């Protein structure tokens, strides 16, 4: 199994969340955001990882997924 473009877009949305607090969410404005970001955000909502179709807060499962997404990104960044 490989990363698809859809999964990459979802990972990019997840890493936008600040993991240092549960009081900070994100808002994806469909009128100005890239259509791929809007679609990825919708899919994350449908998967139960975020609380609103346009962003909101991470669910418990979403927080775990975002932690992993941040970790992979950190590990793959050039030194």
C-alpha cells in the first residue's frame, strides 16, 4: 500500500493542528481554501478524526493520528 494524493492531503491537514492544546482548532474556508484541502478536511470529518466538516477540533482518534503525522513529518525532514 502506498500513500495516495488524498492521504497526503489529509496528513497535511492534520499537521496544521497545534498538538500543545485541545482548545485550538482550525477552520477551512471553502470560499478561499484549495479544493483539495476542503475535500481532505471533509474526509477527515467523515472518518471521525475532526469535529466539523470544515475543521473544528481533533477528536481523540484524530489527536492520535495527528501525533503520528507530526512524528513522520519530523523524521523525514532533512537534517
